[in-house]
């Protein structure tokens, strides 16, 4: 945005700002750029949004944001909502299941509204920090700097809680889909397969092969040459070589001793000589 002066790094010690982070985008990708935004920190992260033409599919089912229950104010508000609903609707229907389904639907709507309100407050806090960041180069003074630091501290607390909830959801997904043949397992298997995949190989002629059949043929040719022998000896040479080695042979008494039944005392002694806690 040429109309607004924004920076990606601010040095508090020297009271200076610099632009050291950029996105380099090709002309063919310019039409897909949706926007480029700066994050909020001393070393500001730069985010690039692109239009995606792929079908992302439908959204998953709604899940309750349990992070709302960690706030004392929000937890009391939710308790009051449930209390008011039960006071107004208990006894209005005969079936308890109908009352319970209605309570879940009503509570879901109220929780979505509360989550939207919390998100809106976070967005407003981000806008406030951005506005204070813009004012500071114009000479906001010590009061403006103190207000900016306080707003950043509150925003960092919000980000911290958001990160904790994201980690909790990650552990929950791994717990629910750890050993099941679900999307998580398929994704992990696919990542391993991609790491083993060979997209291209350089042939002996110097050409780059990308066809899987050409790649397989190159590996086949390599291992055929690796394990093939350049020497083709005469079969009769094997007999002459073994005749000169002088391999020792067992006597008749040694053969009878090896073929004899194993005594029970020898088996008992072998078992007791084994290390404890180890399978035989």
C-alpha cells in the first residue's frame, strides 16, 4: 500500500524502523494475490494471501470453543444463559429429550455469538495497535509509547490463549485419530511416501528422466551391472578348487554321538545357565 507507511522491524533502543521483510511475486502470480498484511510484534511477520481455485470441500461440524470456559466472566455468562433457559422452558414439553435438544441448539447459537464477540474484540485490539504504530513516527511522545506497549501486552495475552487452545485441539485430534485409518494417519503416511519419492534421475547419457518407467529402468540397469560378474569360470574349476582345500570330515563315532538323543540332565543344565528374564 503506497498510501500508508508501514515497517517490519522496530528497534526500541534506537527508536528506528526499517523494512527488511518482503515477498517477491512473479507477474503470473500477481492476479492471484489477495492481500499482504503485517502482523503485530517488534519483528513484524509479513503475511501473503492468495486466491485458491481448488475446491476446499465443506466445513467440518461445529465444535464448542472450550477456551471460553477458562475466562471467569464468560463462564459466568454461560451459566446465566443456561439458568435462564431452564427457568423459562422446564415444563413446557413432556419429553426431556426434546428440552435437551432445544437447549443444545439455543446454547450453540449463544456460544457462536460469544465467540464472534471475542474475535471482534481481538480484531479491534489489533486495529488499535496498528493505529498506535502509525502514530508513533509522528511524535506520540512517552504517553503514546506507553499506550502502545500496554495494548501490545494485552494483545500478546490474547495470542497466548489462542495458541494454547490450538495446541489443545491438536492433541485432541491426535488422541481421537491416533491409530485409526483416518485423515491424520493418511496424511502422515503420504508425507513419508513423498519423502521417499524420486521425481527425476540423471541417466548415463546426461539426460534428465522424469517418467517413472524410465527411472525404474535406470535403477534396474544399475543394479544388474552392480551384481553381475565380469568373470565366467569353468564349472570344472569349482571341483578342482574344492578338492585342494581339504575339508575335514566327521568320523563314524562323531556322527553317532551327534545323532544320539539329548540327555535330560543336559537340557536341565542348559535351561539353568540361561539369563533370567530373557526368552529362549
